[in-house]
C-alpha cells in the first residue's frame, strides 16, 4: 500500500513526486508515456525560471532524475479507472490494482482534434499535432498551421526552420498568443496569416496536398496548397478515467480549491488537468508542490 499515487508524470506529477518523496511519503507515479508529459513535445522552453533556454526533453530529464534520486517510484502503465471514495483509494490499470491512502491527479491534457474530413484519414501522412516531432519532414515544403494561441504561433515559428512557407490559419481577426510570440511571428518573412477563416477539409489521397478554407466573414472558400497541416487548437483534459467521480466541470477539467483539493477527501489535483487560469510548466510544478504538501497534512490527520 502506498501513501500516495500520482497519476501522470509531467511537470505537475514530477514536482508533486519530488515534494512527496522528500517528505518521506511512499509515493509512486503512474505514467502511460514518457516522463515529462507535454514538455517532451516542446523543443525549447524559454520561460521556466532559472534555465534561460532549455530543451523540453532536457528539462523533463532533470525533473525525472531529481525526483527518482530522492526515492520516488515510477510505474509504466495507463490508469483506466479509479475508486476514490473512502479508504484505501484504488487505482485500476486494466486488471491490476494499486492501493494508496491519497491520490494526486496530474494527468494533464492532449491536443484537441479539428474534426474535419481528411483529418483522421491523413493523420501521420501530413496531418500532425507535433511540430517538434515531425517538423523536419517538411524541409523546403509549404505547411499550414491551424490556431491562434501560444502553441500555433510558437510552433509556426519553429516550423520556419524547415518549411519554405508557414501559413497560420486562425478563425478570428487577431491572435490569442503572448505578445512576444506574436511579435516574432509578424517579423518572420516565412510566415503568412489568414485570419477569420476556418479549415473545412484537409485534402489529399494518400498524403496531404492542401486545405480547403472558408472565410467566416464573406463565406468565400479557397484552397491552400500544402504538404503538412499542424493542428494547434487547444487541449482536452485527460480525464476519461474520472468520468463517474463527480469532480469534473462541464469541460472535463478537475475542479479544485486553492489548496488543490477536490471534493473527495484525500484526492488532489495538479497542473493542466485542473480548472486553472494558467497552463504552463511553472504553474504545473507549483500546483504539484502544493498538492504534495496538502497530502502530507491529510495523511497526518487521517
Ligand atoms: P502534462 O505535461 O500533460 O503531463 C501529463 C502526463 O500524464 C502525461 O505524460 C500523460 O502521458 C500522463 N497521463 C495522462 N493520462 C494518463 C493515464 N490515464 N494513465 C497514466 N498516465 C496518464 N509551457 C511553458 O511553460 N512553456 C512553454 O514553452 C510551453 N510550450 C508548450 C508547447 C506546446 C506545443 C504545448 C502543447 C504546451 C506547451 N506548454 C508550455 C504548456 C506545458 O507543456 C504544460 O502546461 C505542462 O506540460 C502541463 O504539465 P502537466 O504535468 O499538468 O501535464
Ligand atoms: P489555446 O490557448 O487554448 O488556444 C487555442 C487556439 O485555437 C485559440 O486561438 C482558439 O481560437 C483556436 N481554436 C480552438 N478551437 C478551434 C477550432 N475548433 N477551430 C479552429 N480554431 C480553434 O491552446 P494552445 O495554444 O494549444 O495552448 C495551450 C496551453 O499551453 C496554453 O495555456 C498556453 O499558454 C500553453 N502554451 C504555452 C507556451 C509558452 O509559454 N511558450 C507555448 C505553447 C503553449 P479562439 O482564439 O477563437 O478561442
């Protein structure tokens, strides 16, 4: 039996794990993928204090090693269900069960799909959700990026390292991204913008050859020729395994108070999966630290 199970090994889970292990709580992180979560899909991180500019993979490794060195346990696998009421808490991974006195949900979020014809059919054949992973395949080619937030603009800039042109298609007349990213993108001669427009279809037989877009103001349609389409239209929380717990808001995020507690005693949350105003590495790590210290208090009083 563990004192604490942490679901997800991104910055929130790793930070919670570091604090919990240092407080001598017997703690395990369950992770279905690679340590570091979304950080692994980011080439350079420029806004995590103390590092200047650091590769996402490198920051992931630092966090992982630091937490394991102080005794955090790591378990590969996907959480498929939970029984959170009462004691002990039961975490299901298929047929396997793990028991603990407290749980921190740090399962983060994943890319939202556009839901247009051609997206599913051409996924991996021109449709991508990860410029860091796939950008290099598009050397000297024309690509489209969909979205107007930090991800679309930052990844659009990144893609200009390879692509001959990057067209950012956004449904509004202005971007949502941070000012510093907007400034960089507007200065980059390889980036074009198409505002007030939505993608209606991703075209191509065996691989992408273009996108059909519709102008939301005058309803006109046009085709942009491109061999790659990178979709960055936000995130959806990884909370499928929490469907029946009653702790989710209408968008599927976990509802929590300032101390990261949910309305189930002994169940806490941290990072992007929380209904939080800021989804960043620094805030995920901060949430993780708070949640771990709250677990400590909870166990003391149990
Ligand atoms: P995540 O990083 O999403 O980690 C959650 C982990 O939980 C994942 O590893 C996942 O595999 C695991 N998991 C999910 N469900 C299960 C399950 N059922 N069972 C087991 N494991 C599970 N932020 C910045 O501060 N600076 C940046 O420069 C920056 N760049 C970004 C670039 C992009 C393209 C994107 C998409 C995001 C970027 N962010 C950046 C945001 C930042 O990456 C996130 O805010 C942060 O990673 C959230 O951490 P987290 O631990 O809450 O969740
Ligand atoms: P986001 O901030 O939610 O932005 C999503 C964008 O996609 C918005 O512009 C939105 O349009 C648009 N959009 C949503 N649904 C759409 C649809 N169906 N069709 C077309 N467009 C759609 O998501 P994100 O950019 O992926 O960022 C996610 C989180 O990671 C944020 O918290 C962000 O700050 C963080 N992040 C940080 C950095 C960094 O710090 N350098 C880099 C990347 C990401 P509207 O504007 O109309 O809503």
